[in-house]
């Protein structure tokens, strides 16, 4: 169903906020912050600091990933009374690896307008300064924090030719890069941290090179990884030779069998039986 964004229907505004430098807020975002009746905020304390900086006073409601579903009724109540409502997250654009999605679904379902404002988001500046191919690209967001699940996710996307963008926290960055090195190989990578802030820093090079430079990083981190450019085929190797090749590179037999099954698009059990002589 088509819907015009500016038809005087009560509206939910998705308002991007600065990811670091407070000057990175648009004039329109400020006007909408002043205009809306209430703000649904990922953290009212952080939004409160921004509002104080802008000299804006506004009613705020806490709305984060643990309580977002329960805020549907509160949002509906404001919209049904004819009020415009804003959604903000701590930094950047709502819904991009941040809360807001459930509230937006509810608003759309009930035929209220949803308007997304252009503005700050971390992955765009990280991509354009990376020196890696900007088109096409895939934004993935956060990988799973568990090692086994993280590697499985990487296996699923390793054949993508597009440049891939991830978010990561400082305390997991080394583990994540090691997982990428194992699953994706030693690709070109760019790592941006503290984007727009005084201590903004960018690491560029191969994954192996960058790992050596990682020392007690702080702040928000964006990883940009080159796409799969591997044209290597393994047609000249038997399955056993192929597995032994990966074992020589440091994998155990289980990891090698799994990797060979993916490389050759074979069932893992078939590869296992071939390697173990039909046991």
C-alpha cells in the first residue's frame, strides 16, 4: 500500500544523532527534535546530554532492545492522539544495528507515517576512507560473539565478491580478526575507530598486518573487508589431498573437512567418509 510521507498523518521520525562529534547533526534533525511530542530513546541519559547541548527540553521514554516490544502501546497512544514522535539511539541512525525496528513495524501496521532523516551513521565514512572497492558493498553489522557461531557466519559469506562491512567492540576485535583470517584468508582490511572524534584512527593493510598493530583499542570500531577475489580451483586435487593441504596450513582435520565441503559444494559427511576411507 502506497503512503505519502507528508500528508499530515501522525508521524514517527527516525532521527540520526552524532556518532562522536556533536557538530555532526543536521539543521533538520534539530528542528524535528524540537517539534516532536516525545522521544523514544535507547538511553535517556545519553540523549539528555545531547538535548542539553542543543538547549532542547523534551519528554523522553527509554526504549532499548530489552523493552522495545513492550513500548508498542505507548507509541500507539501518542500517535492515536495525533502527536508526532521521534526515535533516537545513542549514536548514529536508528535501526542500523540499533533499536527502533519493532516500533517502526507497529507504526506501519497501523498506517502511520514513518520518516527517516538522512544523517550520521558509522559505516559510510568507514567505507569511503577504507581505500577498498566501495561498490558493491554489503553491510553485515555485528558478528556473533561466540567463536563457533562467528566462524559459521563468516563461512556463509566468505564467497561474497562485495566489500563487507562489520561493526565490532574493542574487547572482541582480535578474536574477530583471527576468525576472519582463518575463514576468509589474509584479505585486505580497513579498521576505523573513534570516527569523527579527536582520536579517530584508521588501520589499513592485510588482516595479518593489522592484527600486529592492535593494542588496547577503545571506542566504536568498523571493519571493512575486501570481497572474495579468489579464482583458485581445486580440480587438480583429490579430496584427501585437498584436506591435507588445509591441515598443512594449520587446521585440524575437522576444520579442514568442513572447509573442503564448502569449497567443493559437497555434503560434509561425504567428505568425511572419503577422508576416513569409508568408515
